[in-house]
C-alpha cells in the first residue's frame, strides 16, 4: 500500500545538518521524504544511504526564504495526495517512535489537524540546555497560544486535508509563519501534543529563531492582535509578555528557562 506520510525538510546551506536529520529517521516505517533546497550554494545532495524511491529533492534556483521553501514542498505533498505531513529541520533529530505515535494519534482523532510533542534543546556541543514542555490538551493549548506557540515547528505532524482547506504558510508574518498557520488550523480543528520528547534540536546561533528574533516577536505580536480575545486574561498577558521580549536579550530568556521554568508551564 502507498505510504500516506510525507516528511517535509527545508534546507539552506546545511548539508551536514540535512544528513544528521535524515539519519535519525526510522528505517522501519513507511514514509516519503520531501527535501526542499532553498537555493543552497553548493546545492545539497541526498545521502547515499537513503532509498532513492523514498526521497524527492525539490530545488529552488535562488534563496527565497523559509516560508516559500515550505510552501514549495507543501504544494508537492498536497498535489500527490498524502494524508499527513510531518516537519523536520536540518540538524534536528527525530526521537524513535515519534512518527508512529503521531500517525496513530491523527488516525484515531479525526477532529484534530495537528499534533506536536515535547522537545529537548541542546547546544552546539550536544549538551542539554533545557526541555520545552508544552500543554497536551486542546483547551490548554488554546489558552497558552495567546502568549507563545505551543509547538516547536519540527515536532508537528499535520493533516493535509486541513492544510488544503486553510491554505499554505503566509509570507506576511516573517519568522513566525508557523505560529500563524497553527492559529488558522485551530480555527476549524483541534490540536494536541504528545506528552513525550519527540525531537532534539540544536540552539544554533545562526538559526532563524535567534538571528531574527526581534522580527519574529514583532510578527508574533501582530498574530496575537489578530486573534485577541478580550474575554481571556491570557490575551492581555501574552501581548504584554511579547512586548517585553522585544527588549530583553535572548540569553536572559534562555537562562530563565533553564533555571526557573517548571515543566508544563510553557509561558516563555
């Protein structure tokens, strides 16, 4: 039977990271890998150890940014009628069992469009810095989303039919295109997180989340205003928190996460 799961991996000038991510994919599960080379120089190549029949490499002739790269891959996945798409970034590691459990969750929860999980952050030497602990229930996720995203992008698996209905990633929210898409999905479907670590990611000082942090927070503020609920205190607290984050250095936020944020609070 044809596989129903596609793994979407955008990459730009990170051949080593791509190799690392692909090597973490389980060999005993049916899926198709869709790699989008966002104008890398030199162009990335597919690991020789990968089954060529399980990989599609899409190339953009020049660097167009993460949102366009994701949409290029997503368009291919939608056109080829996959049921689910899981995200992974170059350099991140999938924890064994993640894909199977997320696939089974969406199969048994047809009213959910997205399922993520917990994540472990490590530094460039592989030492654990902290763990992201996100709420698992739809009700709690909807409240916490007014302050921050409840999903690390490479942890999520999404229902393609839902993506077809709401449309692709928006280019209007630079560095926060995933946060905006999650909000759109949650207008029509439920969301959840597995209560276990599903991805290990590296705190790359050159990554989008750190190098463009100010831009990301500004986009997040615009999204929070779009979905502001005057009857929820979380909306007021979330906006205030993000305004503060515009001026607070990330190293302070990271230090607070490591030393003071308790599991499942998920507010910073």
